[in-house]
C-alpha cells in the first residue's frame, strides 16, 4: 500500500496526469473550434488536431522531464 502511495504522489505522475488532462481538454476545444466555427470537414479537423496535440504532448513531456 505504501508503494502505491509513493507512486501516485510522485512528481512525475502528477505532471503526467495534468498534461493528459490539458491535452484532452485542448483536443475537445480544438475539434469544436475547427468543425463548428471554421466549418472544416471532420476528417481534416481530426487529423490536424491529432498532429498538433501529439507534438504538443511530446514537447510538454520533454520539457517537464516526465519521460
């Protein structure tokens, strides 16, 4: 039980969790923005958002030294 507590309270785990939450919210927002407001087709919007969030996730993980 103590090992689990150490794992979940680790600084890297907290960074990993917050980055994942941020990327998820950003994903929903960008899809809404591109599909509903800019009227870009869904498949193109999904592809753009997937690439942008993939690169951003890598940069955030690299910057915070999580991986």
